[in-house]
C-alpha cells in the first residue's frame, strides 16, 4: 500500500472544492465526490511540514523573505529535472501565476489587442483577457487520430489577421493533458518570431509529467527572445495555499519593465511561510514528487483500463502530464442537462464541466485524479452504475 493511499483517511476539511457553499450553485447538490478544482488530496512532503512547523514554533513573524534563494532553488530544480538552464537574475516574484499573466498582458499589449488561446483551455485565461479589455483570439486544438494537436494553419492565419500580440500557451495543457513536444514548440516559436508576437507560457503543471512524455520549456529555445514563463511550486508539491508564483523573463527590456511595474505595486513581496516552504520543497521534496508521479500514473492506468472494459462509451484522453483527465461523453447522445444530471446527481461526482474550458464542449468533463486510488475507484464505479441505470 502506498502512503498516498492512506493519507486521505479521516481528515475533515472545508477546502474550496468540498465546500457546500461552492458545490450547491455549481452542481445543484452537495452530495458529490469533489474531483473538480485542480489541487491534491494528499498531504505535502514531510520536509515542507517540518519547515512550516519550525516557523510556527519560532513564533516570530517579522518581515522575512529571500527571493534570491527561492529563485536559485527553482533554477537548480529545473536544471536537474528538465535539463533547463535558467538565470536566477531573470525571475520576478508574484503572488500567483494568474497575477503574473494578468500583469504581462497589461504591460505588453494595449486595449483591443488580441491574445491567443488554444482552446479548450483553462477557464481563467478567458477572464484575465476579457477583464483587461483585450480580445480573445481562439486557436482551437484539433483532434487527430484521437489526440489533441495544435492547428498551425489556423494559428498562422490568425496571427496575420487578428492583431495578436500574445500567444498564451498552456504547457502542459490544462485540460487536455498534452505536453507539447519540441517540434511543436519549435514551430510555434518560429511563427511567434515571424509575426513578432510574445509567447507567454504558463508552465505551472511542468513537473507532473508521465513516463511517455518529456517536458520542454519554451525557455529552452535559445533563438526566441519573445517569451515569458510563469511557474509556481503549487501544483508540483500540493501547496496552493502557501506558495507564490514567479515570472521568468529572459528579454532584458521586458524584464526591467515588469520588475518596475510589479515593484511599484509591491506585488513581489513574499512571506516567511511561502519562502521557507518553497525552499524546503525544491531542495528536499524530490523523492516525494517522484513517488507522486508513479502513483498518479498507476491511477491513470487503472482508470484507463476500467473505462475501456466497463464503460467504453466514454472516451478518455490519456494525459501526458497534469493530474487532470479529459473525458468525452458525446457517444451517450445525452442533452446537456441530461449529462449533468447523470454525472452530478446520479453518479454523485463533481467533475468540471467542459463548457468552462470553451463553448461547444458541453459533452466533456474534466476529472482530477490527485486523490487516493481507492477513492477514484469508488468514483468510477459510481459512474458505471449511474450509466447502467439511466441508459
Ligand atoms: C494552467 C493553470 N494556470 C494557473 C493556475 C492557477 O495558478 P495560481 O493559483 O498560481 O494563480 C492553474 C490552476 O489550476 C492552472 O491550471
């Protein structure tokens, strides 16, 4: 039995994803297993807890932050894990990845400019672009032989006619689980260079990569000066409530501008908890992450086998990375309301509706698999029973 199997037992919580006040308006019920928001049900690695405990025991919370040390451990981690060389001096701290994206969009574009997203995509991207009065330019992913791919013809056409200033890349991609390969990223950077468009790459899921894929950061393409990356320890180590995010900007002009803007709003102040938890995570949490990935992959394989043999009408897009799986229910031929009824009410599962990620995706649902496998098995059996009873 894995530690990840047992950790979940008998703990009480009111996390966002299981808070009845959040469940009821979205799912119409509170009697659901929460597998929607992208965080983990696992306890963090012990060194993180130990470090937080040390701070609690110390009982003094004066100003204390150490961004240079934080950036150094992030750079060291990326060199070890992804053979990615990052310069400690090109980082800027922000409170979270979404904050970083919002700031970049406002700094690098003007009202009305286009920001391209590859749909279906993480729903908060739409909100960020819209609330800055920029134009959302969709470059829909296409499904080729059952897998998602970028549509470069559509992408280039839109770069020509839609006044696009930023391509907001999601790598690994939430929700479809693709980890973009070198050829795809090479082609993307060439197009971005040709049309003088900045690639803003959200790489928050970069450490959750399964055995068949390799993560390539957009920062590993030397010839590309028009990039910014966003990252955070939040997804890797399951520390959403205690982490900060960072921007990584190799272009010196853009870096200076962003540093000044962020500094002028004092958004780059960390705190002792996030600082020391982050340092502990990146320096002492590696074994835990390795075990986590093995566990997640085992769960993913179990789910894939179960779906194939027990509910083959459901199509699962097997992720190369992230702890989300993207499920297509269109073969059931249900109306939008009937599908919601099946999943939320009959199967009692809170999965994220596909429409959050783009219009036209009402027959998709995203499931978070960062939960103990026994719990995921229960979820899949609930789904099977509900499908057998209602179809
Ligand atoms: C692609 C992506 N970016 C950003 C975030 C959120 O990042 P933060 O909480 O640091 O703003 C998420 C969380 O689910 C995500 O999936």
